C-alpha cells in the first residue's frame, strides 16, 4: 500500500525534494524506513542513485538525537514540525521532548540583494521612496523570514520582516510529503493511528501556512492589542498596513530590554516580581478569557520596558480555544488546584474521546486520583503546575491517549509561563495567579445572563429540530416510496457472532455430507453389480475416500479455529 501512495509523489515538482529528504534519512540510519515507505524504489525508477552507507559517528547517536539532527538538516518545514512535536508531551517521553526543544528557528541570512529585489516588488518602487534607512544586516534570521531594522521617511523606527525568497514551494512540497507519510503511518501502524497522525499533520499544515502569511501575523497582533486596550502595562507593536502584505510586514520597533537579560532588568530598576505577575496575568487572560493566545511566549519574544511594562512581539504562532474548550480547561485547572480528582478524570476522558473506549477507565481514574492526592496538604505556593501537567501527560501517554491537537500549544504555553515567572521571581506562585481567573471564569459561566444565553441557544436548536421535522419526514417517506431507504447497522460484536454462526453452519453441513457419503458408500458396498477394484465396488471405495478427505479437512479447520480464538 505504501508503494502505491508514494507513486503519487513521483511528480517532477516533488522529486528533487524527495531525494533530499531520503538522503538525510539514510545518512542518519533510517534507510529501513525509506525502503518500507517505498521512497527508495520511487527514486530509483527516476534514475536517482542512493547510497546506503551510514557514518560511524552518526550510528552511535541515540534515536532522539538522530531524529533531531535529521529534522534540522531536512529544512524549515521539519524544524517547525519538531518544534510542534516538542509540545506533544502526551506522545513523547521527556528525553524526546528535550531534544525537540533544541530545534531553534535559526537559519543563515539571505543576501540583502535578493531581499531588496523582493521588497521592491512588494512595495512597487524603490526602497528609498519608503525608508530613510534600512539596515542590510538582519536583526534575526529564521527558517521562514528575517527581520531588518529600518527608519521611515517620517522618522519612525520600524522593523521590516520579509519572507525568505522561494520558501513557499519548498514548504508546500514538504507538506505534501508529510500528508502522504501520515496516511501511510495511520494505515500500516495501528499503534500510531490512535495518535491521529493525519490530524496532527493537518493542524501543522494550517499553522505553517498561516505563518507563511506575514499579514496574518499582523492581524493576530491587532486582535490581541484590541483585547488589551485597557491594560497600559502591555505593549503590542503598531502595524503599518500601508507596507504590509503576504511576503512582508512593517511594525513599530520595540526598544526595550530582551527577556533573557535579567541583569539589565535589575540595572534598569525594574521590579522583577511585578514583571512576573504582569506577564503571567497577560497570558492567563489570553487563554482563559479571550480564547486567543500567544503560543510562543519564550523570552526572545518578550521585552521589558520602563514602568514595569511588557512588550510582546512575533504573533506568527497563536492558539485558539473555543468557549467549550475554555470551560474544560477551567474545570481541569480547578480540579488540579482544589485536588478534585473526579473533575480531572471527567475532563481527560472527554478529551480522549473515542480513544477512551479501549482503556480501563477505572484504572485510569485510580491513577489520576493517586496523582492528585499526592499534592494533598501541599501549600498552594509550593504547587508546581508544570510538574503536575507533565505527570498528567505522562499518564496519558502510558494509557496511549492523545490530547486534542488544539490543546498541545496550551500545555506548552502554561509550562513556559510558569518557567518564565519563576526565573523572574524564585518565589513566584502560579496557583495564586490562577485562582482569581478561575473564580471569575466559573462565576461568569453561571451568571444569569450566561445561563439565559445558553438557554436561548438550546431552545433555538430544539425549535430548529421541531420546525424541520415535517420536511425531514417528507424526505424520509419519499425515499421509502422510491425504494431508496436503507438502514445500516454496524455492530462489531454482532458481526463476530454472525461469522461464528456461519462457520458453525458450514461445518454442520460438511458433517452431514460426510455422514451421507459414509452411509451411501456402505449401501453401495453391499451390492454385487458395477465395476470392482480388489474385489470391492469402485463407487463405494470412492465414497469412503471422499468422506475421509472431507473429515480430515473438517478436523484441521476446527483445530485452526480453536488456535486463533486462544490467540
């Protein structure tokens, strides 16, 4: 099946990229994977030669390190994929997560001559018509874009983010390969299919395509800025839409202290405790109240400003939570903080969905109860949310349960959040910061206006069902009259029982046939007419021979059935 799928990848537009990826995989010792996926045969048919030799140094690397280094060499798409996998603590052990976290979004800068040409295409004129100054040396260079400091003709200091020329075709080819790979994995590996690889790749594809659109990043920034209009302690860079598009954006330059430079923070007289509290409250508001949050809040995307203000940059990766999902997150966090194990179990089983059917739910509930109970009596200030979340995801992984894809960024953000707060303030108490947000969320959920709103929504849905009932009945009757009405009942256990009955009936029929052959042959043997062999009627002998063969076949079939049922 895999070779059939990979045959579709032999189009000329993807073949060169396929060869590059296969070469990296082979060099890092994954040649067997390349063969099993059919990539080797596809490449050999196009005349591309692969050498299957592995370096001794690479062969000694442990699997997580080899995978991480292979992802780095395969390019920006796979670096981004590794960064997403670093959020999947429900799928990978800590050793793998540590390696994935080493994947930094850094790349050699593109020569400014190439950047200049693309910039002038997007601006529709010379750079000097827009910028009084544009520094050729980039401030930072990532796998998708690089950033240059500039100054507009009006005097405002800005940063210009420009997408790397020619990056979209490479990424689109990689995404096609990943989609086919996910189909193969889901079809051929039942163990991996429970982790929904196609859904993971689909979410990753949507996220990466949004990141390719630099205008979308600015829309994200303005949406978050709108949510914090009444919070002067938070600064979001202004967007210059006149010169912003899919391949470039222009934003206000932030002149502050980078989040990594704690020494400069103290020298500037800033209060690290206030900074920690403000930063955490900002992200908690995004997650629990707005449902739209910065999904990459590491220290490189944070600047500290005078008066203990905080500036956030780079909104290329954001997370979204529906109202229902926010309610579940609030219930989970409330259950963890208040040590309500039943509440935690209910939320996790809801998230597991169909995957929870095949597990021992009582055993899982006992383990979660034990996990939550070990924090009983621990002062709130000493509770470490990141440790609790890590323990929970480890437990899910042991039970082969995966979190919904939209929650992986949230888990990672919460852990990053606590780490940032404790770095600024070793006595930082994340649980104390959680409490007012959780209380407000619970009060808001059961406020009269919220209850009325949900009631009206439920009533409207019920009325829609009743008002549509006559039309649905009319369609049903029309289908019945035309003979197109069909009913499909798919019950696995019933089908298995039916198969057993079918096999039993077949064996009984064969037994009757064997008995008939024996009786008929016995009758023929008593007759004195007809051809003979060794003094016995030939037809009688043939009947006994047929009964013997059929009997042996029946015994073998019964033995095989018993063996398969035991396995």
